[in-house]
C-alpha cells in the first residue's frame, strides 16, 4: 500500500545526546523516515558501537525513543523530543558522518564531514561479512 506524506516532523540533536558515540571516534548516523499513520517522522540511529554493528533492516517494524540528552545508546531509533512511535515501518533516507568523531561525545561543535542521501552506492548498517579465501586453482 502506498502512502502519501501529509506532514514531516524535523529532528535536531539534543545537546548531550551521544547516540552511542565516543570521544574522537568516527561514526555515521543514519536518517530514517518512520511512517506514523501517514505523518512521517524523521528518526536518527547510530548503527555502530565499538564492539557491535546493529543491522538496519527496512523489512521489519521499529519503535523509537524520544530524543533527549539521555539518548546515549547505539542501535536505538531516536525521534524528536516528545515523539515516540511503536511498531512502525521505516525507510532509510541517508546518513550523516563525523569522520573524525566529536571531541566530546554529545557536543555537536564539529562540522559534519558528509551528508549522503540513500541510493546506489550508499552504505547500509550491516555487519561485515567474513571474507572468503580464494579457491585454489586446480
């Protein structure tokens, strides 16, 4: 079923919201549109943590947590202050990248190094696949 967006809620980072990033470590933040009864809400998610990559699968449904200074976990969908959604479809729109990280996680004084719309060639959040060894030639 196709939906027509009738409204869009814009998101901003809350001061102190690290989204699971750590000081001076590069990280991308994925931007998603969450379909909340045909009102599309922008969501942000950091799919990378130092020891884990959280896959971002558009075929599932997701919930979100309201963006506050307490938004400090990777792998969580965050939506604008006061907005939460439960069991909703989403679509990846693109990503923002901090190639050098933030000097202090949660303090967005650093300029973004990349803003990328999703499409061919854009990176998804998914764990790296193990590389296969080349087959020996007979």
